[in-house]
C-alpha cells in the first residue's frame, strides 16, 4: 500500500470554490497543480495565474478572480474592466497575497483555516479548497 508521501510531485486537479460567509458559492474552478504539497502562497499564486490566463484568453467578459483588478468595476459574478486590456497575473497575485495577509480573504483547506502564506498544505483530488472574501462593514 502506498503512503501519503508517495504522490509528492504528481500533478493533480483540485476543485476550488469561492464562498460567501453565508455558504453560497460564487465561483468554482478546477485548479491544476504540479504537486500535492505546496505553500499557501504557491496555492494562491497558482489559482491567480490560472484565472488570469483564462481571462486574458478572451478579455471581453467578466473577470471572475479572487481580487478586483485595478481599473475594474464590481458586477454580479465578477469584475468588468473599464477598458479592454490584459491583466498581469504577477500583480494580481501580489494583491491576492496581501488580501490574505490582511484577513480580507480567508482560506479553508479540508475545512481547516490556514493562517500563513508560508504554511504548507497537502492536497488530494478530493480536497476541499474554499476562499472566503470578507466584506468590511460600513458604518460606525
């Protein structure tokens, strides 16, 4: 029988969901990863790279990304750029990591909240990967 570490370095595909704090799913994608063992930073970067690559292939629609691109307006289901342009994945990745560090985005892996960009996670095809975007309350 194979142990858990026997699959390290094997590509896999894992479902990633964006959810609201009420539990509603707002976005789903299947993320292809080169290894099942990676840091939270690398997981976020891989997710952002894939979503930007998919958007840039046909940049006329909505960007359904983790963080709002510069010069974009929020719409139901995503963000619409004010003018047609390619999105830079590196910049989006930095913004996503900063949002995670500020606590604006929470990440749950197999129902466990991860708290550090340097934390290592081990994913399997059946893993649950959920991003929760927290919206600041207005008022005071």
